[in-house]
C-alpha cells in the first residue's frame, strides 16, 4: 500500500496528532530505523519523546534535526497542512492564500514557509532530459526584446529545455542564465540535458558548439529572431511560465528569488499528470526531510 494519504479526509485521519506527524517523518527519513545525524551510527536509544540519543557519540537529536522542519516553533501538523495545501493546488499558492488557509498570524511567516518549501522542490542529482529536447530562452520580468545576447535591466533570461513526448511535452528543465552567450548557455544545457540527446534550437550563435560537447544538434529555424514558433514546446513553456508568474504570483517575483519559482514550476509541471496528489505530497515530504535546514536570514532579498 502506498505510504501517503489519498485525499483530504485520509490526510486529516493520518495526521491528527503531533506524534502521528513525527512517526511519518521517522518512516520517511529512516526507513531502516533511526540514525545519528552527526556520526551516522544506527546504535540509537529512544529518550523522552521526541528525543533520541546516539549510543556512539552521545548526540541527542530529534527526527526534524537537519531537515526543513528544524527549529520550527510551529506544530508539525501546521507544516503538514501547508505541504498538503501547496501540493494540492494545481497552479500553486500565494503567501496570502497560505496565510489565510492556515490562519497564520503573519504574512512574513507564510512567505518564508513557501520559500522553504520551494527549496525542497529541487532535487539534487535529478535526471537530465533525454530523447529529443527543444531548447530556447525567454525573458522574464519585462517586455520581450528582439535583441539577444545582451542583458536588459530588470529582466532575467531563462533557459528552457522541453523534452518531446510524441507531439506533446514531456519533462522540462528551467535555468536562469546570465546572458545568451555560448559561455552562459552551454553549461546550462549540459546541466539539464543528457549527452547524446538530440537538441533542437534556432540558429542563435549561443548554441553553436553543442556538437562539440556530445549532443546531436539540429537547427530547426534559420533565423535567430525571437517570436517564431518552430520550437513549439519550448515556446509553450515560456508562455505558461509567464502566465503562472503573473497569475499565481501577480508578477511579484524579484530576480533574487526567481530560481526558486523556476524550481517550483518545474516540480509542478513534471508531475502535472500524477494521478494522486497524495503522491506529490509524499515526494515533497521526502525532499523536506532530506534537506538541510533553511534559516530565515538565508532567504535574502526581502519579502516580495
Ligand atoms: Zn552519533
């Protein structure tokens, strides 16, 4: 049986108490039994709840130590509600929406929770795209520019890689890049796409040399002007991403935080056909307990 609730009624049943929430984190984090976060020993004594003591190094710890939930002053139940809410709203949630739903006293708290959860949406070592992949860039945060290869103030350039799945879009990867030069684009492509893959781009010089780094490179349109639709998947993602940033977040995304929004969008898009929202919940939970804690001070750039 799947180890996650299937719907909101089950969710409320499963996580009715703090100890039920903690037990779930224990199962996710230590499927083989508790393990010392300091020395990795599995010789661990249960102490007064919620503590454990390492028999080897003497370290006292809890299941939330070293995770996204470390040092929280709020009940785990509230965090679980936030994660359920975030993964069940198909197009994502705003800080104001989360604040209202959970009855949080401060907007700032809701905002920082969403940012912590966005960080959990990135999975290190995630698989790169394969098969046939369209690659293009788009500007976020300002009007379209016909000029490429130059930075524009107040705008961020985002590389889009969209895998073909028949005529549809498979998985995607998004990455903010400094500019549209080959020096910026090539490492971003290598990070997102497996070597040996067929990559389709336009004739922009920034994509020259992809063959040298192991790709089958096809130039699918002759000119480098933006706006033509010979890369339909990449262009569709650009349009959807902009609509999402404007809709769910009212366009209020500062360049400092754009990376996290790109991660959230990618997480949601790549799991959009997931039949079970509960599965999404458990994936985000798994990533939350595998994460180093995020301190408030680390969320630079202020509330936007
Ligand atoms: Zn230890």
